């Protein structure tokens, strides 16, 4: 009888252990904005476009696996990090927020210019460090529908941290987006397009 009880307890503990392992996997996690940096812009960068009303339309996620946002490559079998959230909507929201914080005039409708985008990359590879990459394909058009600019904005970020940590993935992805926005606002031709209206 004691032997049977020990087996039952062992199986129960094994079950709890398996459940804990499953819960620890970072699958279907929400996207959370958690930057550790800020926009990096020289003084006066946006002075010529502060009066332009900027509207942000849809940002489409065109990646082949839209649920995949990261992977841990420390072991023989990669551990994925996935989300059910809309990456395009997440990026659009925080691009607009960053423009606003930079002093630009963002509007819900009737913009002088309208920015649309595609998410080409939004991912973190984790080995001994976390390495994030964001690549956006963006278009600017005026209210009449005339295309004023088309191009890419890319951003990267990396950091050390505890292994397979949601917080670290959030920070690296957020900083990569901010880095992409910084490179975009530094682009002279992009700013000229916004100034054209």
C-alpha cells in the first residue's frame, strides 16, 4: 500500500512539474510597450514639420508567421515566443505616440499627410544576449492620395538579461521600434515629404 502511495505521489509531482513547464513557455503572450530608451534626435530635427497634421492609417503585418515575435536559441531545440496580439496595430500605436512625444501634430483624421506601413520584421533572437530587429516599409501620401515618399525604417536593440524572459523581449522589441523611428525622423527626404503637405 505504501509503495502504491509513493507511486501516486511521484506521478502527481511529475504532473505538477509538467504543468509548470508548459506555463513557463512564452506562448500567446500579450504585447507590452516597455522601452528603456528614448528617441535619439539632434536638436531642431523636426522643426520644419511641427505644423503638419500627420495621420496614421493601417500598418499591415506581412511577416510569414505573424504570431512569432522571438525565439530562444540557447538549447538544441529553440523555444518560441508567440503572441495573439495584432503586431501591426501595436507598432502603429507606438509610432504615432513617439511622433507626438517628439512634438509633432498627430491627428485621427483629415491629416495633411497620411502614413501607412508594413511590418516586415519584428523579432528577437536570444542566444547569450537578446538581439531585436524591426523593419518597417512606409508610405507617405497627401490628402489627395498623391504619393510623396516611400521607404524603409529599420531599428535594432540588444541587451543582456535573464534567459527566456518576457520582460527582456518586451524591452528589446520596444527599443528596436524606437530606434527605427529615430532613423526615420533623421531621414531628410522623409521630412521633406511631410513638409510638402
